């Protein structure tokens, strides 16, 4: 179905209503934090079911649900990172490991902030070519190959305590790739962290902590833009339902991801992404998607 545009911003989620948005909130929450691309699922599922495309604005705003889940799950890390780095800065202890990690996270967020602002009109505009199913399908396949390569060739031995500024910047640069629908922010950063030799669970932890500023800023930016569209109370209540449901499902997703990485590997996600990409590409060629 065609997208609904309001002042150039895709607001298709409003037409879906509470039930469908709640269902998509579950889907968004699960796929946002798993390395399988939330955008691919948010384009594929509505298309298969014949629903309105919820639009990129909905997906971006839903990132705040991911923030809530990450902060809740990694609360000890987030609290220690915030309090210890502030104390270290106040005391002038600039070599404190917590302060350095906080600084590195800020520096690593700069690439995606610059790229995201530069490409925001192209990314969030109605009928953006980057949200085309073929682009998403190829992105899924490409990231499956890269994640698989990281599993095969990297030595998974390092911890966050051994991280350096270069590691943070490389993972931050990988995060820029997530601006391409189908790549997946968690997928690109997890792949980069694994390729740098981090243990699987440490790679996920590094990925989520480093991504907090980016997904927070992206979600708040989208909410700010939606606020200026003068949406009615119905539209906001629909969005809030999606956020609440997505927050709960995102927490379950992050818990599941950490269990899989601690006990197994990322191969289930590699295989799933590859098959998903092929399904999308075949569906596009057959004219179904």
C-alpha cells in the first residue's frame, strides 16, 4: 500500500490503528536489538499482510523503546559508566577507564550523527529509494556474509576492559552503515566488534553501550519532527502504544540475544539474515513485494 505523507514525512503508522501498531511494536522491539534488521521486517511483514507501511518515522521513533530496553538490561554498566566518568572528570582523573570509555563512546557517535543529519531528508522522506525492498534484500544478504566471516576468522578473546579508542571508532564507523535499511545497527556494530576479536557476549555489550547515544538521538530527533507536524491525539496515542509494546519486546530480545551469544554463536542470525534477504529479493523479482 502507498505511504501516507505529512509535510514530506512518512506517517503511515497513524492509519494502522492500535491493534496493528501493537503487533508491529512487538516486531520492531524484537528485531531492533537482534542483528537481523528491523527495517527489513517492518517492510516485509506489512507488505505480506497487505497493511499500510508504517513509515521510517515510526521505525526511528521506536528506537526509544530500544533505549529503554538497553538501559534496563545493562543498568549496572550504564550507571557505572555515567557516575564513575563524572566523578573522574570532576577529580581530573582523565586516564580513568570509565571516563575514557565514556569519551570514546561520544567520539564514536560523531560519524553516524554527521552522516545521519546529512542524509536525513533522503532517509526519512516519503517513498525514499533507500527503503526499496531490493536495497533491503541485498543489505540483508551482505551483512549475513560479513557476520559469518567475523565468526569464522576472528578470535573471540577480548573484553571491553581491553578496548582501545581505535576499537570504539571502528565500531562507530560500522554503525554508519546502519543508515542503509536492511543493514541493522546491532548487526553492523556486532559484526565489527566480533571482527576486532571481542568475545561474543562482550561484543554485544560493547555494541549496545556504544550505540546508546546514537539511537537515543535518532529517536528524539524523530519525535521532535513528528511534534512539529501537529499530529492529533489519536496519532500520538497510536505511537505511544507502539512504544510501550516495543519496549517490553525489546527487553525480551536483548535477553535472548545475550543467552544465544553466551552459549552458542551468531550463526543462527547469519543463516536467518541470509534466508530473509533471499526471500525479499525473490519476492521483489516475482512482483509480490
